[in-house]
């Protein structure tokens, strides 16, 4: 697997031998064409939940994002993401001011912790511009819905945020948080991609 386009085009991404389901190049290209047409990537802040190989977040950095937080709980996948980030920071196209940070946690825990910080009156971090959610297909739709609600309640998602959720085409459709809606759905083979935005 490699980065498709942008400043890091051709950068090789390593995948664990098992436990991840990387987004296909066809699906990835479609997602990023859509986000670029909306002007969502330049100087943006990206949250990549269930990061896996880190491919979606790194592709976003390659195409103009300035900050990436990749959240992954599996040790093997997190180790490879850390190695990819280290290699990116040595890449000639890496620019001052760019940030790539790995958080080794379950996606739900990361969001809950961020919500706890907000509740404790800690300085509120700005909402992310784009949030990628690519959980294993075995994750229940109810759990995806709870995560979506958590993203809004914690301030990870706010006005102007686009949430990109990948699911199996055979899964139940997600329910957007109150005040939000599914603005589009596109199917690519086995994968359904939902774009969720504030209504």
C-alpha cells in the first residue's frame, strides 16, 4: 500500500499481517476526491479513529492537512503507524508546523477522555475538520452510533466538521447525532461510505 497523491505520493504504508482491513485505493481515491472538492483538507485538523495502517490520516496529510491524530488500540498496528510517522518526519516533503501524533487507545476511550477534559473545564480543544471512522465490520451499528454521539458531546466534532464513516454495505445504516445528518452515502464493493455533517 502506498499514498496515492500529494506531497508524500508513493510513500509506502506497512500493514499488520492480520487484524486490519485497509481501505481500498478505489474507495480512498473517491473519499479524498470528495473532500478535496469541498475544500476540507488544506490546513485541516484530522482525527483518524480505528487508524489501522494510518492510511487515511497520512493520505490527508499528503493532500494538505496540517495536523493528524491517529487513534489505534492494537499494539502491532500502532507500532507500524509510529514507524510510518517517524519516516514521514524525515521525508523531504515534511514541513515545519505539520503534526502527526499517535494515541494508543480504543477509539471510544479517546473520545470519552476528551469529553472528560471538556467537563473538567480544561481549555477546550478545537473541533477536528475531518474525522475518519473505519471500524472492523464486526463492530455493531449501535456502538458506531454511540461513538458518533460521543464525538459531538466531547467537542471532537462541531460546526464545519465532516465525519467519514466506513461500514459494510450489509450493516444497518448509522443514526446521526441530534442536529446532524447523513449528507451522502456511496457504496464501493463491500464498503459503504457515509458522510455525516451538522444539519
